[in-house]
């Protein structure tokens, strides 16, 4: 006979699911910070002649950046600007300098990460609020969450790797010797660990619940056979 304790355990999430949920919340916070903050690269604040202040995926802040396409160096860009700033004269003309292929690749990959994390946040809300293991859709949701988060984590890892390899090399942003990876870049690194961890634990939760259902089904079948005999 199927015990009441087993049925009760069937209605509860495993530890893996709770860990996955916590890591997903952490990943959501980290991805939001990385996506919107402008400190992927920062300049040494002690350098008075630095041209760059800080550089993010979508916002760039300069102390005094000369127009790289102006041979007379009579035009400078100061302050923080959105990458698609329509109001600053000449800013659109240097977009090719500000957005080389490796920055565009980083933006695309981390945007994919951002969208995947948002989608997983919706799924995790369902997982936490209204989906219990005895429902048929539970395993489908946890499996989808696991795959989505792992794909998002891989995209985040690729974007961080591309940025690390190419962003702080000589020949691009002025003052290379005084520029270094900022705290936002560190947050982006942490984000892909949180995403991959959350995705892995969701898949562990899926596998555990499938085993529990299989064991319950076998127990019920065994009880039915014994009862008929």
C-alpha cells in the first residue's frame, strides 16, 4: 500500500527546486545590474587626463573624448550618452568607433541572456506560486526553466569571454594603460554562474520528480496486484 508519507513527499518540491529558485532570483538581479550599468570598463579616477570615465553595453561616459574621425580634434564628447543618443551632435557619426563587432556581439549575446532571464523569472513565479509536483505541467515547467537558464548562462559566458578578450586591448578606447574592467564586468561573470547553477538545479528537480512519480506508479501497481490476489 502506498504510504501517506510518500504521497505527502510527492506534493513537495525537493531541495534542488528551492535552490534553483533562489539562484534564479539572484541571477535576475545580477543580469539586470550588468545589462543596465555602465561600468564594464572604467578609467583610473586618479588620472586627470583620462578621456574615458566608464563604458557599458548601452551607456558611455567620457571626460573628454576627441572625435576619432576629426583630424583637427576640435570636437570632444563629454558626459554620459546613450549609445543611440539622437540629441548629441556628431555622436551618431562615431557609432562605428564605439560599437566595433566585438561590442555588438557582446550586446546581442547579453541581450539574449537578459530576455531568457526575464522569461525564466515568469516561469519561476509559476513554479513558486501555483505549480506543485503532483500537477502534470510541473515537470514540463522545470525542464523548460532548466534549458532556458542554461542557454542564457552560456550566452552570458560567451559575451563575457568576448568582452574580456577584445575590449581592453590597445588601439580601441583611448587611455588603454589606465583602463580596466569595472565592477559591472565582475557582476556579469557572477551572473552566468548563477544562471548555469539555477538551470542545473531545475533539471535535477525535474529528474527527481520523474523518479518519484515512477516509484509511486510502481508502488500502486504492486499494491493492485497484491490486492487482486
